């Protein structure tokens, strides 16, 4: 990166110097041509005997000199502006490519971890069931863990598939009227069964909206999963649903470490995750919030992040009811 920046600046400085040299050379050439034309004029017309014609042609030569100077300056300036714009575009494109490459590398690292962890856990649970004679309670517990890990894999596959469809512009949202309150209650209930004593809810009943139920379910699951990742095990996660005029307001309130102000807009970028992939402790792919934002925008809504007091974050989704 430092090598590219140095080479880029050197090439840009060379091009600017070449333009300046070219401009100065043209101006000198223009001055020499003017001097030769004046000398030729003096040999053809005597300024004392015919001052009118002499001054008229001299003014014409001065006008030509001025027009040439203006033309060279305008062309040089235009060329310089074009070069600077091109240099900025090349530099920003390279930075964007480097940033995307790093994000994709982080994505591959995180996806590998996300896939291996539940697979390893399921394999261990199944091997335990196969090799040991366990009580019914122990068997039920291990089977429940396998179902929990399979749900994680299913959510990951859904996120990756939907992200691919969005990038390829193959996704066509469905339009159906459904009960958002019931869907939100089911989502919270599902996560509460997977993470006991961690979820609370304040959901207004009977809220119906029109949209893509499957995609909105995915968006809510991503927010709930995100809250679980960053909230300590002894803290609660509150999910609320209210109606404000013609909008349904969904809030997922956690009590984690919170999100710095300078990161709040970046976390909706594809593959973006706070911190370094090799050092962070929380799992994830950087797709969840990106997809959630896309889904909300396709439903003519908006998603915002607020600070929770005394700690944590509030993810708020506002979707028009009609």
C-alpha cells in the first residue's frame, strides 16, 4: 500500500511537471512567433510614414498573442484537471479494492469459523449419543444442542444466499399482508428457547403490515442474533413493537458494550465488522446487518442505531404499515 501510494504520487508529480514544462514551452514559442511577426511588420510598414496601418496590424498581432496565451492556459488547465480527476479516481478505486479485499478475507475467515463451529459441535453431540448410553434427559439435551447449531447453519446459509441474490439482482420481494406482532413473538420465543432467561418482550398485538414476511423474519432474526453476540449472559435483551401513526416501530435493545459513533454507519456495510477478525471474540460474517438494512429499505422503511442507557445499543426499525 505504501509502495503504491509513493509510485502514484511520483507519477502524478511527473505528469504535473510535464504539463507545466509544456505550458512554458508553448508560451515561449508563442512569444518568439510574436517577435518575428513584429519584426516582419516593421520591415513591411514604416511606423512613422503609415502609423495607422502599422498600429492596426500591431494590435492584431497583440490580439493573436493574447488569444494564444489564453488558449494555452485553458488547455493546460483543462488537461491538468482531467489528470487530477483521473488520479483521484484511480487512487480511490485502488483503496476501495484493497478495503473490499480485506473485508472479503475477513468474511472468509469468519465464514470458515461459522461453519466449522456448529458442525464440530453437532458432530461431538452425535458421537456422544452413538458411543454412550445416556439417560432420556441427556439425550434430549444433546439433541436440542444439535437443533440449535443446525439453526445457526440455516441462518448463515440464508444470509449468504440472500446476499448473493441481492448482488445479482435476482431477488424479487413478495407482497402479502401478515400479522407482524405474531411473527415477532414467534421469533423472540424461538430465541428464548435457544437462550433461556435472556429475552423480554413488549409487543403490541394485532399489528398487520404488507411486505415480504420471510425477508422481514430474516431481518429480525439478524438483529436478535446480533444482540445475543454482544450482550453478556447475565443481561436481558428487550424486543418491543409499537405503532406510531402509520408506522410500525420495532426495537431490539441490548445491554452490551455499545457501538462508537464513528462505527454506527459503517456496520451496515457489506462484510464490515468492528475490530480485527483475528482478534475479536464474537462470531459473525458481517452480512447480518448489511442484509437487515437492505430488507428494511426495500420495505420503504429505515433502521437506526441509538445508545442504550447505561450501556448497549438500540436497533430501531421503522416500517410503514400501508
